C-alpha cells in the first residue's frame, strides 16, 4: 500500500510520455491539474460530486453536453476513488483503535449495501434509455437542471444547519432509513447520469438531516459517488466516446491529489461551518449555471 503513490505516478508519467507531443500537451492542458485538485477537494470534503465544479467550467469552455458529462465522469473516477479510499482507511483506523467516534460510523457497510446497487441501477436505466437522454441533450436543459438542482440542494443544507439541532448523532438505521436510502440512491443515480452529480449530494443531505455524524455522512456520499461514477463511465467509454482525454490526463491527476487531501479539511472545520461552506459554494455555482 505504501508503494501505491509511486506506482500511480509511474503510470501517469508513462501515459504522459506516450503522447505524441507531451510538452505541447503539457503547455495546453497542464492548468487543468489545478481544476482537478480544486474539484476533488470540494467533492471529497463535502460529499458533492466533482461535477459541481467541472460542469460549469466546461460550459465556459464551450464543451458540448456529452463531452462535459463524460469528461466529468472520467475525472471523478480518479478523484472520488482517491477520496473513497482515504475515507475508508479513516473508517478502518477508527475501528482498529476503538476510537470513540467509531460508534458514529458503524452503519457505513449497511448504508453502502443499500444505496450503491440502487444508485447504479438508476444510473444505468437513464443512460441506456435513449429517449430519456435525448430529452437532456439540449445544453440549456443541462444548465437549467444543474442550476435548479444545486440551488435547491444548497437551501436544504442551510435549513439543516439552523433547523436541525443534533446533540447526539444517530448511530442506527431505522426502517424508514432502509427505504429512504434505496429510493434516494435510485433517484440520485438517475440524476447523476444526466448531470454527473446527484447521488452523493442527496445522500449526504439526507444523512445530515437525519442526524448522523457529518464527517460520516460526507464519507458515505463520497464512497457511493465513487462506485456510481465507475458504473457510469462504462457507458461513455463504449457508447458516447465523448471523454476528452487530454483534460482527464491532467485534471484526473490533480483530482487524485485533492481526493487524498480533502479528509483533513473536513476534520479541521466544525460541522456547522463545513455545512455552510458546502451550501454557499453550491448555491453560487447553481446560480452561475442558470441559462440567462
């Protein structure tokens, strides 16, 4: 495990040097590494998918809908996976050393077993339904949907900060949680197929509002998002072929770095400040994405 970073760096340099004109590609796309770091830190520190950052940026660059979503999926496969592994390592550390917070995390396996399959099923049903995707092929539809979803999400989080006063975190799932997580996972997966964000945000908000530990809620959202984007990238590799690989080469590398660093940000801030930061950023991006 300690050699993994070195192995990943070696693989990246091998792919980079394999390019026809590596220095030219570095000059043209190297700045996307910073975008990857920024998007992954935000995504893995809040539970929101990196598409919250990537989609508006790709919109400004003039990417078409398919390229925006497919490239966002590919970058998130790097960043959300790095974040998921980092958060899961933190979970195992809590269990190994029997740290007090471990009791707040004991439902992690059950939540994943409920939400991950539902999310992937919802995602695939939308992706492989040509009629549903045809409805979302208009750029204005993508930007409007992204903006409305982000604004509603941010308002829900702000309400959770001021309306939900949690003294002791929930540590067990109720029957309603079992049903809710499956339904939210399914719906969130379908939204993710369209916007490249959705399931992580919805799961994080649900768990926070239900009174679960904030760091736990974020970690669950990151891990579920990682599984979902890996389930979704298959469609874009086989069917659309719309992934813009020069961007992924650098933004993906940056996303891995950001995914590893994000956990420290979450554990540094108070839960209230973290949620307000999360909500404010999503609200700004949502408003900026509206097509007017």
